[in-house]
């Protein structure tokens, strides 16, 4: 799959905080940085993300998109 964003890194899902419609996925990456991504619960379910999963974090402007490979 091709992505328009050039800023990408591999990360691990550190935690998932669920709300009623949206969730916050907290990530750990190498270095002194942590990332978070906000998505709908439907997207979380479609990706099948859970704590400990490895993902590709694709960063474009203010958006952090997660790709499970």
C-alpha cells in the first residue's frame, strides 16, 4: 500500500484508551518520543489493534495514521 506521507516509523502499541465513539492509541517508538493517535472505535476494530502490537506510524501534518502490517 502506498502512502502520501513520507514521515514513518515502526512503533508498539503501549495502551488504548476507549471512549464511547473514539479511542486514543498510545505508542512507544525508539528514542525519547511517545506518539498518540486518535481514531474511531470502528477503525480500531477494523485494524484489530491491541496492546503490544507492532504498527507503522505514518505522520502527515497533524495526523498520525496507524497501519498494522
